[in-house]
């Protein structure tokens, strides 16, 4: 049990899909955050798309997913 | 192996760091300035600092060596082992710590659970950091001695002198701003090696083709996901359960030297952004430290010791001048690790031990002085104890591995503490003590329980799970905290709704 033998039947391809699904889930959770919350600390007049932290997070997750998809 | 220009670059770098660090002395007038940079720092500096303090000179050599032996799967530690955890930290934990005006992670645990949990967590970190300092000094100096022919005591004294001076006077602002320069030096040196190595092996595709023909032991070298039954320490099950779910989160959320940097941010947006920016930068780290090891498989096949991969690549690939820059990058890695340990340990001692137990209610200047003196004392202890490491081969790895066993239980109590109101002080305390005990037990008898050679990922998962269960069970059996006690300490959708009204 300690060695996760019960997961030995899972192929590397399936395992990779698990990781990619995890990134998609995290991305979805980030998108669900209220926009006000991710801008907290910036004055209303200074809020632009480029300081929307949701976009930053999604960009990072996309790069990460492309690395795992490639290798 | 160094030319005159290389020595010039390394010495210019060291002097430059000293002058830059000392410049920030004028910004330190209170303990908040010293420990939290006056809450005035921008996200980009903090993000760079998080990344560079996480990688030392030993990691350059060690990770390249592992890439040489095990292939690209080592990159999991900086990719899936960082990004999800840093996003969780950015959006959930850091805003709570920042809004609460906290200085240390144990301070949060103290408010959420009780003083005992705070003290156990703080003492554990202080002991680890203090022990690590001497070991880090020695191991890095030995490495620089082997690579550069630089005398061991010159490395130790130069690093201790420069880092000690700017950390003593400039506090965390000096630490973070010197880290920015160290980050740039590290990236320039590292990428120079990667590009020249790629040219040497005839490009990426050529390298992949050559390694593929080198035998069955290289069959999985370019598989980032390793099978469950791999003999390497990185089966996908360990990467998912041990690294992604536990160790990465414990490191990014429960490590004082990481979180303290975010608490220096000028506002909540910068605090969150620093972690996300850091996660973006983190994705480049495997390119710097892993790719040279992979390319060494082609350029220097059949090395007995994988840790020789990077030194061999530097010797055979880099021209004079760039060799100096690469060694400046090594020094940057060492300095950024040492300054982080010094400042974080001084903060933990002053805020979690000295202030509550030794002298309560003193004026702010007093605590500033205590922080500075603690920095100095730690530095002297680190230098004085560093030669002891030479009598205990493998102590560096032993200390790092030992610390990894605390990560599971600490993350269990942090996670439940912030997400579950019902968690009680006795639940947290028993989870911490029993979880740590279980991790030590699994480590002592690891041959009986595990089939892979170094099961630290599995141990962190199982100790986390037990700590989690113990926390839930004991909490349900003990008296719950009042709403007043939990105010501002437990995550709730109200934090999001309230923001809509702002």
C-alpha cells in the first residue's frame, strides 16, 4: 500500500492525463475567483487587463500544460 | 581552470553585492523595516528573490547530476512541484498572512491553534536553518574548491563577510534586492552554458536522437512521467501525491524564507502577484540546471558520478569570461541561500521566541537590535560549525531529507487550519507531534515499507495523511474555537464577497 502498488496498472499516458486534468481544474478554480478579489490592492482607475492575476495564472498553467503535453 | 578575466568577474561580483546590499542600510529604521522591508517592495523583486533563494550552488550540480542519471523527470520539482502550490499560496494563504500583518508562519499557527504549536513549528525551523547554515557553507565551499581551486576558507569567509554585512545592516530589503542581481547573474551564466552546450551537441533534436541510441537505460530519459515501478526516486505516484499534493505546498506555504518575502509586498496585489510571477520564472529553472546534465550524456558519456556532469560541461564548453560568470552564478546561489537563512531565522527567533518568552513589550528599536544581533550570532555559529560537516559525509543530504519529513504534518495543520473552522488547538498539536513521529518511524524502517531507493516523496504523503486524519479526529473530540477566536484566520467565501463591496 505504501508504494502505491494499487496504481501499478495505470499507464504513463493515463498518468499524464491525470496531471493535465489537474492543471485544467486549477485553471477553472482560478477563473471562478471574483475579479475584484484578484485586483485587490490596485485602485479602480489603475485596473487593466494586464494586471489581472487570473490571466497571469492561466498563462503560467498553459505553459506548464504544454511542457507536460510535449514530454 | 580560471583565467584572469574569470577571477576579475567573480571578485567584481562579490564587491558589487557588498556595496549594493549596504546601500539599503538607510531604509532600516524599525523592526518592520528589518523583517518586512517596511511593506514596500514590488512584486517583480520578490518573485525573483523567491526563485533565486530556492536554488543554491549545490542544486546546480546536484540537479544536473540527477538529470544525467534519471533524465528530464527531475524537472517535475520546478514545474508541477512549484506552479500549482504557488497559485494556491498566492490566492488563498498569502492574502491572509499579509492582511493579518504577520511576520512568521508559526505566528499564524499560534493565532489559529495555540502557543505550543507556534513554538514547536518555530523551534523546528530555527534548528533546521541554523544546522543548515554551517553545512551549506561547507558543502558549497568544497564544491567551489573542486571547481575553481578556490581555498575553502576563502569561500566561507568571503560569503559570510559579504552576506553577513549586508543582511545585518540592510535586513530583508537588502536580501531581496541583492537577490534580484543574483537572479540576473544566475540566468545569464546559466543560459550561456545551455546555448553553447546545445550548439556543441548539434541542437535539441540531435541530442534526443543520440541519447535514444545509447541503450535501454536511457529509454525513459525524456519521459517527464515515470512509471509507478521505476527504480528512480521519481515515480509518477510519488510526484503526484508526495510532491504536488504535499511537499510543494508545504514548501511554498509553510516555509518562512519563502513566505516572508511575500509579506514585504507594498499591497495585497503585489503580494499575490509576486508568487505568480515567481511561478512563471520557476519554469525556466529546469532549463538552467537540468539541460546541461542532459547534454552531458552526449558530450561526456559514461561518467561514474553524475554530479561530475556540470563541472565537465563548464570545463569543456565555456570560454574564459563566461566561466567567471558561471562561478559568479554559483556564488549568487550560495549567497542568496545564506542571506535567506540568516534573515528568516532572525525573524523567527525575534518574533516567536524572544518577544513572547524573553522580553515582552519592549520598544521597537530593541527588537530591531535583537534581530540584527541574532543575524550576527547565527553567522558566527554557521562559520564556526561548518568544518564539522567534513567529519560527517552526506550530512547535507541527511539534513535536507530530515526536514522533508516535517513538511507533511506542517502542511496538514496549515491546510485544515485555514479551510476548516472546526479544527482545534488539540487537533493541531496532536497532528503535528504524531505526524512528525510517524514520518521519523517510516524513515527509520524505510527498507521494510518501501521499494524505491529514496522514498522521501512517499513518506511526506503518508505523514501528511496521518496528520490530517489525526487533526480531524482529535478536533471533533475537543472543544471548538469561538467565532471571535477564528476571526480573520479561516478562509471563507465572505472574503471574496466583502471585496465586491470595496
